[in-house]
DNA sequence: GCGACAG
DNA sequence: ATCTTGTCGC
């Protein structure tokens, strides 16, 4: 395949690459036993043009924090709707590289395949890592759904439709709170994606992996602990 | 041509 | 994403 590939591309080249990569996304479950779930997110310090990516590894189904890491680097690309992965993925991957334990599943802050070309940052990261991923977004990029059909209780959900196809689901992770936009990333089905997201929801809108990563990415007092450990043997 | 538009 | 205090509701 064309992985690895450069990230600093022109909008035209990035879109062309997405069309190529989307062909390789697998939506059948290839999720083995899940012991560790990672959550990733990123914050930006506009003034210094710095990105602060964070990854938090949780045990499953306990959801206890096992590892937390931050990775910082200058932001390279601007934000362009539909091309978010080219702006955030490099930094997120930097944070993931610090994990000592390989995650069995990764939850990403953004769309999975609920994307114009079916390859949001969640799906893109899954392809790059060859690990099952789920896109957990807080707002819609594309698609429509039946608001009336979505129950108010935590656990209810309705399919997200785009061009006559089911690309994800609006999932109520908390009663009477705006639903999360859930879509499979890679190596996982929509049904399984929803199942894991709900299994990771602890009374907050964001599922634990993403919620913890979001919090850590915004933390300004976090000090990355020493890494006298051995290099990761999985990446 | 006119909106919509993850983070 | 980020700018930002108090405030309404479960």
C-alpha cells in the first residue's frame, strides 16, 4: 500500500490520497480480545504554533488509566474541513509512539468513515497503525439523521445517513445530552463500535478514552515522566 | 450559484 | 481548535 506516506501535502494531493486510502478501509470486525483501549486527542497553542497531542491508555473493561503521554511539535498544516488528519495525525502518532503497551483498540476525537470520502482521521489512523479504531466526534461533518427517532436516554442511537448509506450513528452516551457521532474507523463494524463506545461511557458525554485524552491534551502542568523503558517493539 | 463544513 | 462568567437544570 502507499503507507507510510507524507503528511504535508497540498489540498489536491491530500484529497487524491484519501481516495486511494479509502479503498483499503475494512469494516468487518477484526477486533481480538480487548484488554487495552487508547484514546487520543490534540490541543493547539495558537500563539506558539504548537500542537499538544495526548494519548491515554485504559484497561478494559475496568477503564483504569494505565499510561498517559504527551507529544508536542510545531503545527504544520492549516485546518481544512475534510483534511483534518493531515493537520493532526502526525502529532497524534508522535504521542502513540510513546506507548509501551500496544492498544487493542483506539478511540479517536473526530470522524471515522463519516467523512465525504469515507476516511476521517479515525479511519486514517487505523489504516496507518493497522489497529482497530473508532471515530468519536462531537459534531457533524456530513450526514443526516432522524432527530425524532433518537431517544433521550443514554444508550439509544439512530443511524447516520450520507448519500443513502449508513456511515455511522448518533449515539446518546448520556441521558438528555447531545449525542456523539460514532463511526467505525478501520478493522471494526458500526455495531461493534457503538458497543465499545457505550461500554466506555461513564456518565459523561465523551467516552472515557477520548475524555481522558481531551483533558490531558489541554493540561498545561503535565510533565512527561522519564522513559527509561525499552523502545516499543510494536511500532 | 448558495450553504455546510470534524478540530 | 480557541476566545470566556455566570448560570440553568438534573
